[in-house]
C-alpha cells in the first residue's frame, strides 16, 4: 500500500482532532498567518498583541477591573478567553477558546481540547484574558494550569496560578466574579439557553447567542444526557465557554463542532499539520476549522466530579472505568485462522518498506518506514460481521498504530478500528480517499504500554462498535459503507519500525 495518506485523519475534530482539535475545537481561533511547507526546526512566533502589551507589567492582574454581576444577572464578567501556546508539528502555534470562572479563587471550566490539546498538538502555556467590558476585547491578566482533565468528556478545570510577570498568585487573594452552577438534569425540550464566549470570528469582543434545548444525545458510560443539543448557532471559539439556563446558571459547556457532521458549515479553515503524512504542510492536507459552528453542549452535571476534585486539591481525576464490552455475540463462524498453517493463503512479502508473513503460529506485519500503513484483508464481501483477533506488539515504533478493518472495499473506502502505541484509540472511516473521524483519537490509561490486545469490532447495519480486552471503547453510527471485506493492519507515523503479530482470527455473523 502506498505511504499513508489519511486526509482528515490526524486532525479532523486536529485537530481531531488539529484531527477533532479541532473537530472538537472547530472552535479554536488559530493565530497563524502562514505555514512553511517543510518541518525542519521549531520557530518562535510572537505573542498576541494584547499579551505583549501587558507582559512586562509587574502585577498586571491588579490593573484589570472585571465587571461584577448580581446573582441571577447575565454572568458576563465570569467569561474568559483562553489563549494557548502549543507545539504543532515542531512549530510553536497559538489558538484560543473560551472558559468560565466557577469560583472566586480562580477555578476555570473549559474544554480539554482547548487547554490540553490532543495527540497531535500539546498545549504548553495557558493565558487567561478577562472580560473587562461588553464592547472591548478581553485583557490578558493571568497564567493558568490544568488541575483536572477528562479527554473523553472533553472537559478540563484550570486554576489561575501566576500573573503575567511570573509571580505566583495566592488563590485566597483573588476575588473574581464567578457563575453559579445549575442542574443540567432539570433541562427540558424548549428551555431557553444563553451562550457566552469569544468566537474568534466576527469580532474580538464577547458574543451572546440565544437558543433553546432541541434534544439530548446518549453516550456510552454517560447515560441519556451525554450531550445537550441546542438550536443556537454557536461560533467556533466559543468552545469551552458558558451556556446558561433561564436563571443564568451554568448548565453546559459548548463542546462539539457540527455534532460530528463533516458537512457542517466551516467559515475559515487552514492546514496546520501534515495530515496526509507526505512530509509537507500544504493545500493537500486536511485543514483545521478555525471558524465553524457548535451545536452541542456537555451537561454541567458530567463535570461535577472534576470540579469537586479540583476544589479538594486531589490528584488528576480518573473517569469511571470503561464499561465491559456488550458487543453482540457472534453467531455462525464464517472464517477462523490461528495462522499455524501457511497454506491458508494469507499474503507474504518482504521489501525495504514492509514485510508480512507467517512465523511461529502467528501472522506478522512489519512496517519499516515512517508514515506508512499496511492492511491485510481476507478476500470476502460481507455486510454485517463481528471481527475478533489477538494482537501483540513485537517491536514498538513509539507512536505506531494497529487494529482491525471492516467493510474494506478498496484502499480508498473502509472502516478502521485502531489503538496507538502512545495510548490512544479511534474509529475512522475512509470514503473516496478522504479520512473522517467517527471517534477521534482519545487517550485511555488502559492502553498505556499495551503489549497484547484482544480486539472485537462489530459492523452491524449502521452501528460500529469497538472493544479492546473486553472493554467497550466506543460505539458510533454511520451509513457511508454498506459492505466489504474484513482485515487487520499495522502502521507508523513519525517513526518506522512497528512490528505487530496477530493470532486467533475469528469472523462471524451477528
């Protein structure tokens, strides 16, 4: 197979996402004017002007006056803009999102993809800009640190720690305006919602959008209210911002871009990383939506464990353990192989880029070059199937990936279920040679130093499910590809030398 060319894969939500940041960030405003085609060495970009103006003041925070508000009033003064410096493909880049002050001593609620980043970009420095007036840009005043984060929920809690001169701040000295928390479980269809944030498009001042609750979306492990759908059109940089109920209490965090709809309206989009892994950043790479629209909120009730852990000063909160797999039980076995007999017909080849072969009762895929992927398929054409296979990392490239494939039609159309050697999992689809995240790269502690795995993937009707070692990683719906072949794969990103072996392959009907 030709060198890996996942357009959309590595950034999509990259940023996704940035593959979902931003397609979880489709929101983030990126301050990049131009991107060089080759990535050789890091370059230092300048700080945004509003940061430059304040960075040399000895105690800039003391010079910022934030409007207060009474209980029940619109909490404009509690909304902040978060300016982020991070590393993308070896370059220092900057992006922004919104956040909400939730305590007078400087706790801030936002999205994890804004404040932490993801597999392809890492946030290194968080600058908090305060709302000083409704008709003025926010003013940079503090530095903050992440104290709690859950990448699966895409929620993070920050704490203000320094002023811009680098002087540590005693939280007890702060007396910031903050928003009261509401109860998202009490929301009903048609209830009014108000959104406040810094969209990054259409001006630099705080923006208000109104809408209503239009529905709820269930999610594995999160119940029937994993997301609140809203009729409000929420622009990109509002990601991580404030959604209030009719009593102006915080009930949600704007989180998803287009609710995963890849055809959503994108206002501004720029290539920021080498998404097709050809060594260049150019017009052929998937762009990062720096201005798009969000139509879903994470309910505040899902953030309560993180907030409580931050208040109590606990170690990073660990979300509830992934649920046990509830994939449909396999019925009639279509095919099975323990790879002990080379006469079963799987391909064998050895060249400078890759090799794949039988050895010691297992089937090996060895990817020598970087940015390369090798799928191996079974030669069947099926609609519904359940795939089970054991995999073992024989030699890690550090960031390589491996997993299973269903409904493979050709090298341009398939579904892929994968884990990476730096502890992420994902479900992607490749349609007409374009990659789209169905579940973008999500970090999981259970995948850290994973050497052996039992993969179970089910492609039944419109439902795609993925489990690793008996734990359900995720389940999504998609109608793009109706039928195709099954298979497994191994691949590389920045470093070559990924060798994975497979055993005990079972393909069955549901």
